[in-house]
C-alpha cells in the first residue's frame, strides 16, 4: 500500500516538462519573430546560392568537375573513376535533380556547422571549464531523436528547406565542435612551448601551431558533418525539404518497394562518393 501511494503521488504531480517547453516556444515565437525572419532570410540566400552553383552546370560537366575534385583530394584514378561512375548511375536512374537538392542541403549544413562549430571547438579547447559545461549539452544534442528537432523548426520557420536545414544543423553541430576540440587539445606541448619560446602571440600560436596540428581532426569533423547531414535528408523531407528524402517518404507511404530501393541505393552512392572525395590523402 505504501508503494502504491507513492506511485500515485508521483504520477499525479507530473513535472511540467512539455508544458514548459511549449510556453517557451510560444514566448519565442511572439517576441523573437524578427530574429527568426532574419535567420530564415540568410539561410534561404545560402541555400539558393549552393543550389544555383550545383544545378547550373550540365550533369556531365558536373561529373567531370567532381572527378577533378576527387583527383585533387585523393590523387587516385580508381577514386576518380568511381566518382564518375557513381554520378552517371545517379543520372541513369533519373535522380539527378533530387541529388543536387540533397547536396544543397548537405553543403549548406556543412558550411553553417563548420563556421559555428570550429570557433566553438577552439574556444572550448582553450577553456576547459567551458567544455565541461558544454559537454552535457552536446551529449543531449546527439542523443535526442532527430525527429524532435523538427518540432521547433516548424514552429519558428514553417515548412521548406530552412527548417530542414535548421534541424540538420542542430543534430550535426556537436561533431565539428568535438573533433575541433580534440584536435586543438591534442597539439603536442613541445610545439606550443617552441612557439612561445620564439615569441609567438596567442593568435600566432593558434594559426601557425595549433590549427596546422589539428587540421586532420578538423577535416575528420568536416567528413562527419557531411555524412551526418546526408543521413538527415529523409528526416528533412518530412518538413518539406526537397531532395532524395522525398521519394523515400513517398515509397514508405505507398509501400513502393521499387521506388524505395532505387532512392535508397542512390543515397548510398552519394554517401560513398562524398566519403571518398573528402577522405583527403595524407602525405607521408
């Protein structure tokens, strides 16, 4: 009986987590609308710029440029051939426009995440107390189901590419922050001491010692950012973002095996291409 009374007391006095969140969202929507409108305008401009750059070239010209980029980053004829065959396969399957739209979302998210995440990671590496405060927040951002981010994105930004981009950025942002923090924190102390011995300022230590030493970790953060952003294309499609997620959602709603398998394979091909192109060859 005592335990039943305690259980009843706990269930009858529910902590108002959901209600508090709703009140917070309502207050922000009522008082911060100009800020959200400005953010939406900036992100729409960014998305339009990337989309124009990706859709203007002819598909075959774009494929040739992608192969050239693969050669620049990897210096491997096999990787270049694989990138070319991958894009030709996408063109053959009839998903070129959807692929360019998904790449627009991925590149926009990568640009925002790296522009925000790298400076935060550097600041966290130089201030251990700040990172201790940030760590549970980053854990929450990575652990919370990605679908949850769609709710405030729709509330503040409506339907379209912008809320999909916002949800993607929130989900992906911890990756560049953590890897940048790891890279800067892992700079050999001997290099830092040598820089100080030669009279380097804090800014010079950052640009000439710490960032070059952490470059591989930062590039790994970029790779993870793009891969995680690509994993959000289906989720972003639920809030009206165009791209490869749209046929996947359509196939799920209509139980269309052929459409789902086709679009799923194309997403895998895009992921492999991006991973191979961004895995920068290390010089011995």
